[in-house]
C-alpha cells in the first residue's frame, strides 16, 4: 500500500530529437541532474509503458495516430511551424501518454500517494486530430479520459498552470461536465485561445474555466487564482482525481513567457492542490508540459516534488486578492452560485 510517491519517466523522451528547438532533450537532462543530486526527493522512479492504443484512441482518432506514426517512420520533419518530429518521436509520445495513464492507475489503486509523469513531447496543445505547439498526443487528456472510461470515475479536475493556454485539453473536454478544466495562462500569448468568455459548450458550460493573466503576472496572481478560484470551484465540483498540467514556462527566467512566477510560487500552488486533494480524498498527479529555462525548470520541478510531500503546509495568507480574482468569481457564479 501507499508507499513512496512515484516519478514516471522513459528514456525515449531523450530520443525525441527536435534539434535546436527550445523543447529539447536537454530539458529532461536538466531535471534529471537536479533530482539525482537530491536523491529524487524520495520519489520512486518507474519506467512508463507505451500507452494502450485503445486508451489513446479514446481521445485521438486512429487515422490521426497513424499519421503521426507515418510522419516519424519516414524520418520526421515539421508537422506545423513549431512542431517537429524525428524518427523516434512516435515512440516517445506513446510513452508520454502511457506514463500519464500509468500514473492515474497507480494513484487510483492507492499504490502511490502522489505522482509526477515527466516526458517529452508535452501534450496540452494537441487537439483530437491536430499536433501543434510542440505537442503530439494530449497525455493529460488521455489520462483523464482513461480515469472516466476505464476506471469508472465521474469527475476529474485538470488544473493547467503552463503559461500557454492548454487549448487541446480545453477543446477535448469542451462539451463535458465530467472534466473541470481550469487554465491559468498569459494573454496575449501563443496559441491565442482561452479568453475568459470561453466557458465550454453544451453540457460542459461552466466546466471550462479560462483565467487569462497579463504579462508580468507573478506568484501573487497565479497563487490567488488557485486558492481563491480553482480551489473553491473544486469544492463544488468534488473531483475524484486532481491532475495538474504542470508547465514551468510562467517562471520569470523562461524565454517563451513573460510571467514572473518563482519556485516558491510553484511550491505554493502545489501545496494548495495537495491540501485540496486531502480534503476531497482525491489523489494528485502532475504531467509535465512546458518550461524552457533549463535550470529554472529543474528547480521548479524539484519544488513541486518537495511541496507534494510536505505535511502541514501553511494555509495561504489572507492578503487582498488581485482584482482579476473578483472578476473571475463574479463571472463564474453564473454556473457556480456558491462562489458568489
Ligand atoms: Zn507552455
């Protein structure tokens, strides 16, 4: 039973060759260097399996999966302006999604109290049938879908704190009331989606929560959106599983974003999600997304792992919330009256 927290990884992540692209193998190597110097912070390292094709195809149509397979088998190249694949990228992507699914399995079985699935390529920009933004398969979406379809869960929350909008996850669950998708992202910024007014569609209205923040936003903005918007929403929604699309490109050193989050901010957001998980008796799992300043990425991941395991984390302080918190609560109270 619930022994050590688990770190899911696979060597194929290093063979997804993107050349001089910012989303490169050196990201994983920087994380590995940092964590190995700290004895993996007590996490048990597990090799991720390839994702089961039926589980993958519950999100991505088989013709799309096959198109990625073909593109890689023929040696690779650019799938769009900024998404490049090499011969080994298909295998890497299968393990990236397989790791996220395996993470959910371990969490729901009670085999791990917390887990982090760390692979390349990232996933949150991939839509059902389109690779984009360095992403091929949407691993967090595949894992959430697996939890609902194969494990019988009824409600899953995905918090996406990558600096870019998780447009793929947004679209995949747009009409679903089983996945509460909350994204904090810089606006304006790639991919240009995720305005506050995009709240989902059909039965999913109110279950897509976009929280765009201006360039320059730092720990106070990100943490107060988690503590005062995402957490109260989750208390109403009562998810049975908490997944974090954990990108680290809102860090102040990141070359792609213009936000100012620090390691302390990532630790605080993680603690808030951990506390929420304990309160709701829902396990917490992280899936690596972006993060392109190598040292900042590595130390921020380490801060997340540390915070996942800290008992008796202090409550957030009661300092006044930035105005965009009140605006978000007001907007969301149409679907979530308890937030008023
Ligand atoms: Zn990103």
